C-alpha cells in the first residue's frame, strides 16, 4: 500500500458487485444499505474463537474441519454477501470443503500436521492460490488463474490450513493512483469497516483486516509495502504483523517493490499471528531477499508468547509520531502507562531521520514496480504482460476501472528510471540507510532499547466522496522503508473506532517483538469485537 494524499476529490458508491455503477453527482453522500446487529439474526458458535481453541475442539470435542469450514462459509454469506455487506471476501475456494474433508480423514487416522491442521484461513487476492483467480482487484486479471500456489500458500497447506478464499483489497495494492480510496477495487467494490459500516478499513489489506475482525475466518494473510498490514489491522481492531523483508517468500505474490514488499499474518490475537507466521516463514531460494546468512532459520514463534516479556524491557516512545488526534494521544498515554505497569522502562526517544526518506522511497517504488510486475505476469502466463497493456486496458474500461480515480502512479512508473540507473540505486540506498541504520537502528542503539512504540494510525475515517482518504498520521513508516519488522496490537478506541499500538524493531527481531506485543496484549486486553454499526456519532470522529 501507498498512503494516498489527504486531499482527494472523488465520488464513490458503496457496491458489492463486480463492476461499479456510474459515480454520483459530486458532493453527494454514499448510498448504502446497512443492517443493524439485531437484524443480522445469525448465531455463530466460533465468533472470536482463537486457533488454539478451535484446534482443541477438533482434537477433543468432535468438531470437524468440515463443520468449521462450513460455519465460516455460512458466516461469510450472512455478513459479507447479505446483512452488513462487508465486501471483505472477493472469492471463495470451491475446493475448501474437500480440503477440509481430507484433513479430517488425516486426523481420524492419527495424523495432525500441527497447530493449523483443519483451520480455515483467508488470503489477500494478490497472492496465488489454486484453483482461484489472482486479480489484485483489477478486471484486467479477472480471468487469470495461476497454475501453482504462492510459496507461502504451499507452506500454509503443508501445515494443514484450509484455504477458504480470497479477500478484497485496494486495487493493485493501492499503487495505481495518487487519488485512490482505500479498500476499493473494480472486482470487489468497497470493503467496509465492521465497527462502523460507513468507515474505511484502510488498505491495501482492507479485506484481510475486516475479515479477521468479523470472524469470517480463523485468521487471514495480508501484504504490505508501506502500511498495508499495519494500518488496516489498527483500524479494524486486530493484530497485524509485518515481517522483516525476506522472512516470508514473495514468490507468487503480485509485486510493488522488491525492497519493501512482504506478506504477513492478520489475526484477532498475537498468539494466532505467531502461529501463522511460524507456518509461512521459511527460506525460498527463488526469492532473492529470502536467503543470506543473516536470515534466521525456521522459528516456532508461538514459543515467544511470554506474558512477562515487558518486565525489564526498555521501550522507546516515539512521541513525535503522535500529536495528530487528541483521542489517539489519550489512548497512547494509557498504553504507555500499561507498559510501565507491566515492568517496562519507558524512554522518550525519536527517529533522527524521520520523514527524510520520503522522496527516495517514492522514487524506489516507481522504479521497482514495472519490472517486478512484468516479471510476475510473464512467469504466470497472465492475460496481460506489460504495465503499458494494463494502462490501455484501464482506459478502454474507464467506466468500470476508473470511475473515481485514475492511474497516475502507473503512468509515472512507465517513465521511472531503470533499475540499472545511478538515480535508482542512489534512491534505494538512501531510503534504506535513512530508515534503517540511521533511523530505527540509531534510535535503538542510542538508548539501548528493545523496541520502539507509536500509535499505528488514527481512527478510521468516513468513506468520503469528496475528500477521499483522511490519513491523520501514522507511526509505521520507518519499518516499512527499512524492511524491518513491526506489529500492531489493539490499544483502545476513539468512541468505538479501534486504535493500534505499533511495535518497531531491528531487522529479524520478530521473536522479541512478538514477546513484547503479547505481553502488552495480555496486560490490556484492549480489543473488543465489532458491532457492525451503521455509523458512529459525529463526536467520535472529528478529523484534525
């Protein structure tokens, strides 16, 4: 995801169809049919259930993966297709129940593959998973069916997970226009925030965040270039983990940036995120960023779920990453007090180079996008092979693909310097250095810190037909640009709209970040389940 500029002039109708209707007159409000919680009328016995509980029920209580998978399919039908119309799930796996049956048979024969055996998982629709299409939300790829699974999907299936389906996303992972709306794609329409249905779920892993929050699967997988896991996790009240670039293979994922892209787990608890990360983090010789001597061997991240991990920890507070919303600041202050109460030493600090990498990052993404995308399309024998072909497709199908915003980033990427150019190499090295060694690393080393914390982002904004996305602020950018890990954990809310606390650490520090995030989660239990409200009182959401 790339964060859209704050000032947009867009017109949007919330839709659940494959193609969008013509836009409304400028300045009109979004049209939507929302359903109050009392009208949903659907009892779901697995709501908010964690993976360990579901696994225990299958091991000892007679629950089958078939019944669990069918339960989630029914939940999707009730909340995503009907009822609130969350638009979080873009496609279902036609083989899901058959996969569940195979795993049930293995269990009956005494073979359990591990913690994910029989557990239904949704994945973002820029990740290859047979037999489903991989569309990245674009009609240009609506009939593209890759012949093999992405490496991480192979890992999930080997671990026993049931691939339930694909989640909606910001089209092309929000790297098409400077004027985009998070959570909208031509294929899937507008994903909604389950806490207030007129609110944005952030992007580009919008469907994965909403689906995890609304219990449309046991957990989900998202992807991030800059904020696409952390931001939707924060505003939909779930845990989102952006791993170190290279920990999880990107093979079989529609790319934006070789420097910053990664996939990661989104779940309702740190424990579930750790279980997913344990499955998908593995060396892949076909991903150049996935090797190297510094890369840790496979780790059981669930072994790092330590309640007392904050005791004696030194946590750096990035106060300059706050200050953009009073309720975010209040929640951040309460989170800091909770960290103290759990035994952490709090140190006020800053990233000395904050914001200085922005121009270099933009240059890197524009240069890396076209060659990476075209390599992916060619390797998969996709119906379109070149970025220029997609630009022309969008122009030809403008009423469907571009009713609300254009493709300025695509057009800029066509003219960007080549990867062999000195200009690109300088931008790449500058961005990495400023965000990593001179940024996060410098802050950690200067005061001997275990991790940095900041508000992940502000409360969810209204899906706005005039001004577009309202990104009030964010604390995750340094980790995204450096390629370092970060994890967002619910820390409270602003009048019912979730807020996340993001932990940032050095390269390959996932075990320590999971320890700290889990300890914070267990000390606060800040997450509350969504209520699918049509809206939130205006007092909740004064944007600053």
